[in-house]
């Protein structure tokens, strides 16, 4: 059948009513397309990123902080999705993530429209339960320096991206938003005994609290529950989170982050592994134009000095930066358990010179050193507790049997609450006379003896009797030597010998001195509250100065440290140069022309230049500055507070400054009006 006959046959077989029926949908298509285009245009207007930027994100987060601290600690937040949907918070999270990735905090008005549009898509995916963690192949938001989304990449680069352990940029943005929402909720619930992974608290606050509050304790219980920082039961975490949050969307987002895997393993062939090994051996790392530089040598060296208690940072699945917060949420149960035990353990004695009737009797003297008597038959039974990360310290004033009983109760609590089985090696009981090491500081005591001298006996001591103790917090010099030996700065243990600082071999003298000066300044600040600060910082300065001197002796062929010190002086501030290169210009001429950097001398070359220990008084009931300001703001916002102040003023018969000013203004108005009437 030809094409013409087929068309004629088709026109004859189709009834005449069908084309009308079929023509109706086709006739309505333009109107439908017009309506759909109008609806899409309306959605586009609603989803315009710039139209959603209406509020200040700092005010939003501040309002959540105020609400958390002004509410009771047992309050439950049923709806946090409203904060999760605030686009202003997502922009702030994007800015903080860019600052972490690139080292620069981008202004809000400098963010490109495409980045805002991608950020809005990420927010919609999170609020609609469509977001997937660690989805490296379908990233909605990318780093400003990530160009893989704009061009095709090879299979090798794709495999490297999938196998890399670096988290996705968009995961970090979501984590920042969750952190801004969850942190104020739980900071109001956390115990004051916890000092790790919290704003305003650090290792220095732990050391100062120990110095101020742990005087008079004979037995110390040093605990290690750092296994919680390595792995955590998801059911335990979700059960504790549900005590404060009932928002299913936020809880589901955290639960999916726990279950997500950080690294996607792709199977490889053996030949491909060999090729990558050869490439890794020959390829050198070259930074891109906008790629951030790695941490400097002095900062990496200082991080390697981190004590055991501060070395571990929790990282659960794809939780990232909210992992420390979740670890504190779990360990907060242990903190509250110990706070209750402190109250139950306290038994005052009238014969005690400090804690006679109340647990806060000793708060009258916040300064250090605190004199705690060690004599007397009756003593008040008292206990204190402090925690930093997965390590805690308990001071017990009483017999050793009390410390053993406390250890049993902690083991039972951790087994029931966390499913963590601890043995006695994780909970060591030590006496104060042996010294307790915590955060690379030694906690010990010094017995005070009165020395009575009389001229009739030739200045000899007549009587010597121990009447009290002083708590001493000193830096562990042996631990400092071990760290230097591990970093290959010294060799030997009893009499350590400095080694050349080989990582700075190809750096100039000015750059090497500047790097080591920053390291020494940081070490001096780290041992700021140690009694032997001068001694341990002087040892660090000796090691660094000798290591640099050996390095310069090898670089400039001077054979010994003595010749280096003779030319460059004790602090290595004078320029050194090779003896064979006599045609080189003088350093002073190069410095005058700006071709070389000025050489800084190595700090702390003399003991008189090292600062002494900081004995600034530390209050017993210390609160971080931001929490103190927040509570003052909440108090001033409460009208009942002003009513009580007004009543107390009226009760005492005092006058307000506002009343005096109003009386003065009223008198001026009345007298001025009378004078005007008299003149008229």
C-alpha cells in the first residue's frame, strides 16, 4: 500500500468525533504550558537566594543561646527545623567552611550568585530528607577552588577523589549548620567539670582549676575513658540526644551521618597499585595558585608536643566537627554522675580549718598558693572531679578505701551507661606524694616547715614540724625530653644531646630563627602556669638554640657550635656566611637594599629573659566570659529583676538617680515658669 492510499484509509477509518476529542487536549496545551511557566516563574521568585537573606545569622544564633540558657536544663526542643531552614545560617556556615578550606573568610556580599543558588539547593535537599553524606560524585556545593564540577575528569582522578579520606565540602557546610544549632542547646546542659572541646575552656583552665580547687587531697584517681572517643554506640548517642531534642529531621540527619562511611574503597588491580607506588615515589607536591599553604614547621612541631589527654579528637563517621560535641554529650552523663557523688561523699568536720560545715567554705581564698593544713586527727571527707576529653582526675580527701569504692562505682556506671568495660589499669589510684601526671604537668605537694632561728644558738633551727602543705603544679621535664627525642631534636635520656634541625636545612638563617622563635613563644605560653616555667622553657630554648647552631655549623662549614656562637653570638642574631664565598656582598648592604630579611635572635638565651609563672588568682566558681555575659544579659532582660531592685531601694529609703534627675528638671521648669509670670 502506498503512502497516499494509507493516509486515505486512515482518514476513512477514524470517526469524525475522535479528532474533536483529540483536538481538545492539544488545544489546551498552550494554556497549560503558559500556566506551568507562570508557576515556575513564581517558584523562581520565591527561591531567589537574595530574597531569602533577611536576618542577621549572628542574631539568630544568639537568640538560640539566650533561649537555651534562660530555660531550665530539662527542657526539650521539639522543633529545630525552623533554624535548619534559615538560609542566613547556611550562608554563615558556607563562609566558615570557606575560611577553613582557603584560609580567608569571604564577605557576604562577595559570594557569587551561583554559589548562593547551589547553597540553596543544598538547604532544600537537607530539609526534604534528600541529602546524602559523603556523596562525592554529586556535590551540590563545592569549594571555591574546586574546578572538577566545570570540566571532565579522567578515571584516575575520579578514582582518587572517591578513595580520598578528605570529607566533602558540602558535608562540612552541613556540619557547620548542625554545630551552630546543637552547640547552644547542649552547652547549657554541660557540666562545669568538663573543659575539652568547649568554647572558652581549654587545658589552661584545667591546670588553673586543679591548682585552685585540688589542694588538700591525698589520693587521686586518674581515669581513662578515651575508648569512647574512638568508637561510640549509635543507640547510646541517639538516646541521649533525644533527651534534649525531639526534632526527627535533625536526629535523622545525625543518625545518617553516624552510619555513613567516610571512605569509599574501590577495588584495584595489582599492576595499578605498583604504578601508583612508583608515581608516589617520584612525584613532588606542587601547590596550585589558590591552594592554601600547609601549616608552618613551628606549628606542626608544637602540635606534636600535644599531651596524651589532648592528642585524641573524636571523629564518628561523617559527623566531622560535631563529633567532639557528641562525645561531650555522652560523657556529660559521667560528669553529672560524679557531681552527685561529690555531694554524697562530703562529710564536714568541725575540727577542720577550711571545710567546717559547707562544701563551699574554702571559697574565701581563690588565690594560689593555698595553705592547707595536714595535721589534725579529724578531717573533712571531700572529693572533687575534673575532666578533659576522655581523661578525668578525681581528688579524694580520705582513706584509700574510699578511692577504691569510687573506682568500683565508676566501672559499673560506664559498663551500664556506655557498654564500656574498664579495668584497674584504666583507673589508677595514686598518692599525692608520688606525683600525678596530667596534661604533661606533675601535681604534687610541698610540706611547709617553720624554721625558728635564734641568735643565742648561733642561728640553728630549734624546732622543725610539718604543719601544712602547698599544692605544686610543675611541668614534666622528662616528658618534654621524650617529646624532643621523638621529634629527633635530641638523643639520649639522662643527658640529652641536641641534634641538628634538619627540616630547616634549606631555609635561610632569618627564616629558621623566626620559625623557632614562634615555637619557643608557644611553648612558653603552654607552660605559663607551671611552677618551674623558667626551668622547662630554658631547657627548650637550649635544645632549639643548640640544634640551630649544629645546623648552621654544617651548612656554613664551621665544624663546631663554638665557632657558630663566636660569629653569630649566643642568640644567633648575627649573619653567617660560607668562608669560601668571599665575593658575596655584606649582609648590612643587602639588608639596606631590602634583599634579605632581618635576623631575629633566638629568644630566651638567658634565664632572666624567661617570664615567671603566672600566679593570677583563679576563682573557684569560674565561668567563661561569654557565659557570664550571657547570664547577665538574661538577667537584665527579665523585668522581675528590676522590680526586685526597685523594691529593695524603696525598702531602704533610697532614691533612684532617675528620680533625682526628674526632680531637678521639674524644679527648673516650675521656677522658669514663675519667673516668666513675674516678669510679665
